[in-house]
C-alpha cells in the first residue's frame, strides 16, 4: 500500500503573516477590485448619456468629476 504524504502549503515569499492575515489581504484586494469596477461602470454609463438639457448636462459633468476623483483616490 502506498502511503500518502501531505506537504505543507507554501505561502508566497513576500507574505509572512498568519492565515487570517492572508485571508484579510485577499478580501481587501477583492473589495478594491470590485469598487474600481463599480466606479468604471458608473463612469461608462455617464459617458453614454446624451442630453440637450444644460442642467442635466451639468449634473452629469459633476457626477463624472466625482467618480474620477474616487477612482484617483483608490489609486
């Protein structure tokens, strides 16, 4: 009968924390990616809007500036 040997799972060399720290880092990275995707979708939606109403256009420009600032803040 062959015996099975379990080898420990290696963590990446640039991470020296515990498993819970690694999990938190992965969750934070996923949250950041989802937030960036959400902002880019909002930006795309605003850019596709067409209007001749000056008030609506000003609101869209303000919303676009706000979203672009949030994207910059996320880095």
